């Protein structure tokens, strides 16, 4: 009879293949993995589907609802108008201001929603100003929301996935601000790269190619420059957002409850409707996250992590240097994240890292944050993340992504190796 730990690894292998080849949606594949865990006797139903009751899933859902309400009330468009006014028609200033604002907003709201709003803003401005070109703006903006979103626990899906896996495997969780030190460092690196090199480098890569129709809803485009919004609703939306951020900072109430409370207030006060949520919510991401947490919990209970650690230890041979092991796992995560979604990459590498930490006594938090950041900043192909995929509407060629983002990726890889151990020593303090 096959041991549950081995069966769990077989199921994990099947899930990885399904996530990569995508014969069925990722959310359906994740649920299939949970169901197989139960049917093949790895764990019981409650354990396999425990992710669907996890507070992390509610945190992600709440943040998405607030992002939807920001656009529906016009708060996002008004912020965009302020950025346009601040730039004074200068494309470089407009780009830097947009990246800073979108990056900061992405620290507290779902970064895919922020990017969608700013793509509409860019499309609107590029139609009325010859000084602003779509391609000079859209890909850097996608990078900005990814780097900004990586600086807090709730900015995007990879850190929530990683946090859930670490919680299920070893009972540890990242706090709201554990990612902020290394995350803001990477965000600053990106902004410096963009200002001194990336802006002109991008112009050389795509040159004077003609602008394309990005397929943005005309109503959304008009709302950026012409839309009239209810000042009371905008003020209330901004108030709720500020109170949400204050609650995150002070930890007055739990993070997940804060996000849910903010989402409920948006609905109660009519800032967005249930119909808006049903239409705009990224349900696939939510179900995918919940199923991944269930898979991680099942693998932990089945003892699959110990098998992974033993196998990787055998491959490493005599290598015991924590910094080398850390650098290798971060590199593997960063590499495979270029070709599969970043959350999927975390599902592959983080259980290995956690098992290695258990085996050698390394700091779980260091490896978790390093791997999370590596997955979160992958941008060298349009396959790397949903945010990068969204930029294809601007007409970039596949090679454009690698040419533009490879130098940035190399710099950020080195920064992760240096910065993360600075904030979280690899070896636990005595």
C-alpha cells in the first residue's frame, strides 16, 4: 500500500503539470487536487478544503472589493487626474508619478485592479497628448504595481499564497509589514532603474511603433477626463480607504477582518453593488488561492514535506551553506516564475524551502520572504504574472519583455540575496 506522504507528492506533481499546461482553469485544477487528497485517503475532507475557510482568502476578497469600489466611485479616476495635472504634459514626469502612486496604492489594494485603472488613464491621456506613448507607460506601470504590491502582505496573491503555505506547514505567519523593509527597497531599486535607465532603454526597444487600440471600454476612458462623480461617495470611499490603512498599521482589528469590514462598508453605503462585485471580482484567483492552501495543509499532514527535504538534501550533497541554499532557491523561484504564474512557482519551491529549514535549522521567515519576493517581481515574459499579461493590450512583442526587464531582474535578484537576510537573518538568533 502506498504511503499517504507518497500519494500526496504524486498529487502535487499532477497539479504542477496541470497548472503549467493549463488544460483546465487553474482554479478547477486546484479543487481537483483537494478532491484527490480526500478520494485517495491522504487527508479527510475538512483538511483538504480547509483553505476555503482560511482568513487569508477573505483578506484577498475584501481587498479586491475595495479596489472595485475605488473605480466605481471615481476615486481612482480623480487620483489619476491629479497625476496628469502634476506631470504638466511631461511624459517622463507622468510615468514616474504614475508609478509611485500606483505602487503605493498597490500596497493596500489588489494590484491588478490598480493596474487596470491606470491603463485606462494612460489610454485616455495618450489619445489626447502626442507627448505620451502607450508603450512607454504600460509595462513600467505593471512593474510598479508588482513591486509596490510586494511590499505588504495584502498587495498581491503570491505573498498570501506563501503565507498560507508557511502557516499550514509550520504554524508561522508573516505580519502585515514583514515584507515592507525588503519590498520597499526593491521598489526603490525599480524607481531608480526606471529614472536613470529604463525610460530611455524602453524607447530604444520599441521605438516609434504605432499605437494600438487597447480595447478599453470607451466609458471607462471618458470617465478619466470627463466623468462627473458624486463628491460625497468619493469622499466616503477615500475615508474608508484611509481608515482601512490605519487599521492595518495599528492592528486595531485583525487584518482579514479589516479588509472584510471595508468591503462591507463599500456595499452598505452603495459605493459598489453586489452586481459590480459579481462582474468584476477575480473569482478564479480566489478559488485558486483557497485550493492551494488546502493542498499545502494536506501535504503537511501527510508528511510529504519530510520526503521533499530528504530528497533535496541528497541532491545538495555536502552543501550546507545557508546563503548558497537561499540563493539557489530564490534563483529557481525567479526563473520558473517567468514561465508559470508566480503563485504556482511558490507552490513548487516554498514547501522545499520550508522542509530544508526544518532539516538544517534555518529561519523559515527568511526563505519565505525571499521566495515570495522572487516570485512577485518576475516580469521577463508575459507568462510571469497576471499583471504582466495585462500589458499585452499595448502591443508589446514577446522579446520586448525580456529585453526591458532582464537587467532589472538581475539587479533585483542580487538585492534580494543581500537585503532579505539583512532584515531576517538566515540563522535564527540565539
